[in-house]
C-alpha cells in the first residue's frame, strides 16, 4: 500500500468481451483510491512478475454500469 504499481492489464466484461485491450501500461498508487477498489486489494498481494486473471464483482469494479469485470493483469514494477 502507498507505492506506485505499474501493470499490463486487459479489461473484459465477465463474458470475455474485451473493453480495453491494455496496450499501454497503467500506473497508480496502491490504496490511494485512484483505481477501482478491487485493484487495490489484488495488487497489494501481487509480486513483480506475477500474472493474474481476476473476476471482480461490480461493487469492487465500476458498479452496475458495467457489471462484473474480468482482468488479465501482470505486475511490471512497484516503486
């Protein structure tokens, strides 16, 4: 928590339809509320080089507007 994480991340609807191919890495400060809630939880448990596929319920993602979301994530760095 409190460190800046950089991820490669592809975002999908729960059915697998890609909504963001994640062509550029994304950086955010873990625990600062600048990314969706579920990312703070998951990324705080990752180590550099870990790759996870996660399914986040809508309450930990963007809410009912997008529903549950799936992410393919790889943690590139933590600073």
